C-alpha cells in the first residue's frame, strides 16, 4: 500500500544526523540502554530532577577524552558504552559510570570518509540487550560484543554484503533488537531492511529495496499486533518483526535528491507521527485501516530536520525548521498539529522528558530545563555545559546526564538530591 505526497523542490542544504535505537525488553528505570532511552521515546523516569541550579550550573562529576562522533552514549548498570572514531579506527569503550575510567575497548579499522567533509562518524548509537552490545559504524560495520568483556562475538560488513551505495553521511540507523533478531535499515540491493540473528549475525530475512535514511526504527503494538516501524529514505514502513512482511508503506520524502529523513517515528496507540524537512513536513497517520489514513499533515507545524521530537501527555515537543537556517523549539498538539507555543534557543538541539520537565541540549552546549506544559515555554534553569558542536543525544540515567561533543564526554548530576545537598 503506497501513499504519494506532493513536495516542493528546494536548494541543496546539508543536514547532520544523529542515530537512534530501541530495545524489545522491558525498560530498566536506572538505565539508558539505547538512543532515546529504555522505551525509545526520550523519557527518563524514576529519579526526580532538580528544578534549579547554582549560578555555575549543574555539578560536573567527570569528563573524559573521546574521538569524533555524533553517536550517543548509553548507560546500563554502572557502565557507559560510547562509540567514536580516533584516527582510522572506530572504537567502542566501556567506561565506569562513577568516574569515566575505561574498563574495556574494542576497535575496528575504518576507511570511511564523509564526502562533504562534515563528520567521519560514527553516527549510530550502540544498543545493549542483555549481555550483548550492538554497534554500527559509519561505513556499515555491524558489531556484536560481549557487554561484560568487550569480546567480539561476530561482525558483518553490511556495505559489502548487501552492495550498499554510499549516502550523504555515515550510516546512522541504530540497531533495534526485537526478540532474537537485530534489525537495521541497511539500504542494500533488495535488502533495504535486514534482520540478523543476534547469536551469529546470519540473515533471518530481508525486506524492501529502500535506501537507508538517518532515522532508526521503533517497535510497538499496533492494532493488537507486534510491529516494527521504520522511516527509510523513501518513507514509512511497518513490518511484522518475525517474518519481515510489509504491512504498510507510505511514501514520505522530498523529491529532490539532496534531502534526508532523520527523525525517529513516534508511535502512540495505533497512530504514528513522522516528520522531516525539505518542504515535506509532518503527518499523523492512523494505522488501524487497511490503508493508512491521514489525520493531519503540515509543513508549518513541526518539521524535524534531524532531531526526534518527544511526546508527553497529548503534545509533541521538538525543534522545528532547517538546522542551518535557524530553528525554534515548539509545542504542538499531537491530534491536530496545532502550534501551542514556540521559543528561540541557541541553535537547534535535542529534547528529552523527565517527569514534568523538558531537558534540552543545544548544538552550542547550552542545557535548559523547562516545564513540559502546552500553556507556555517556562524556563527553570539554564547553563552551558559543553563547547559546540553537539549533535549526539545525551543519555539520562539515574539523575545523571551523559553528554558529548567531538572531543569529550561529560557526566553532570541533575538530580534533586544533588541540588539539595549543594544548597546545604
């Protein structure tokens, strides 16, 4: 089933993409085991955050040097996993979450070069499932490692295996673990979406001929059935995770070649929100019918260039507009696409939700706490915590924020207990 959308032709503008991923297991409140957190929705629960900071900002617990990447850190238990590039190697480090000290690392040689000279990656975020870690390099190297030791279990060169044509930027689809399979939008010849067995990396099924986007998939129960939802280069694809059977295929992309789909789909019940830039915009689809039904679409509500919005109590919060032309943070009604408020910050950025708070980190390293309310933009605290450029999402686990730029990873304490202790 295919739906066509008429779009405008726009001049070429380069977008930078951050990767994302989701686990199929039940979320662990103190962990952030994938991009966008335990439930892959940008929410952190269980630890109350401070609503104010001292003039110097939140307390920094530690910082460590890392290499180039737009890949986000992930946190499981007392360990932090971070993927980055140093020289001609892509490195996975396991760090002690308490002090940033390295426990183990694994490296693979890479020859990937960004043809625009923007960032040589990696871009995809690691995924931790049980005792395994899955990573995808900028040049398509998929790795499976032991979480405890870093020992490599298997690896696949997806570009070579599936004849993948290079995209504008490095591979950004973060692995999605669904049962005993790990899923990716590979973008290969008759292998647009591929499922690998987690035990040995062998192919379980292949589906579509869609090129890879810079988005990552999510899993959800839709119309009573377990489904995986991808936003590929071509548009929205809904599949059966066991067989790879395509259940819905919605064309949603700019007609010009120099464009990207990057934000992760947002599923609420039987409805899915997708959003992109380049004159295409956003839409909310009802997936209960044989053919997906459009509930609303707009190029003026909430166009996500590269960062995924978050859903909270009936509203979407995210950055609207083209990153290099200037963006604004917006609150938009999920059901109707109505704009409730808008606010200019120091450039584009990422948004997470903790309790009733928005945790916003801009590309220039400005961290802002605001109330998650549709009434108005209400800033609670703000501080610069890193130097630019920041495109990787932070991880928020146990009241600690783990954030990175192109040279270092830091851990800051956002918990209310830390704030109260400092006040005394």
